[in-house]
């Protein structure tokens, strides 16, 4: 008995679908078989069950062969997916794929074939978008990186590795004042490793 998880990647309900399951040893010799049957699985639905298999020897690989694909599902085969690592400079940007949040960079994302739009946002930097097209012959394992625009706010890097992003209010020999999220924070100059100032328009 083996634990099995099946997910319906079609956009239609699976009323009934069967698979033959074949087991092979390390020499590619078939040493066993079994079967899997799915009933009433909604689009995107996942079912877990136990599968009975019979084998003579130590299985090294498994092959599934559909034996009863309904005609209405045949033109709707699950789309090919390509896994690509999406990164940004600097890292830690919020990533969206086709308008849906996908986490923070670097992020491993699965794309279907076609055109996509990647969005990047990070506090202190201008937001940006990046077009990405996945071809039918593309394979998993690649990566793309997007460099965020120049800082929209001032940045203070502290000696402990943390970073504050906001509007610099004042600097003197003893302390620095920066407004972060509308609240002014006062820092000792000895805490600060580096100050990066954004370009400002000249006063009228």
C-alpha cells in the first residue's frame, strides 16, 4: 500500500478517470503494476487515498498511463509549466505575477506557456513591471532578475545590518533624525554604517 495524492489540473470536473500504474526496477524492467481511479474531482481539487500495487523486486521508477480519458477532457490537457527563479536587485521585493501576489524575491515560480507580467514593489524604491514570455520549448531551471528603480526615499544602513527607509530630517555630529512612516526616529551616529540620499528637486 502506498499513499497517493492526485490533483485535478484541468479546468473541468473529472467525473471518472482511470490510470494504469507500472513499476520498473533500476534496469527499466517492469516488475509490477497497479491502478488508480479518480471520481468526482472538482477543478483544482486534491484527493488523497491509498493505492494497492503488486511488485516482484525493488521498484526504482513509476509510469502512469491513462486508460479512460473522457473525450471532453482530452483537448484540455494540463498546461506545461516551467519553473523559473525570479529575483530582484535589491532582493526582498514583493513580487506579483499577472496581478497576483507571489511572495518576496528571490522566488521560485511556475509559469505556463505564454506572456506574463511581473510586478515588483519594495519600500523606498520605485515600483516596476517586467514582461516575461515562456515558450513551448523552454525548460525549468532558468532565472530572471529585475533591478528596481532608484530609491524614492532616503536609506540609512545600520551597523547591525538593519535598514531604515524614510525621509532624512537632519544630520549633525552626534545624531541623525529620519522620518519613517510619519514617525521621526533619532539615531546615534555611531549606530550608522551608511546613509544613501535620494535625489531631490531643487526648491522653488
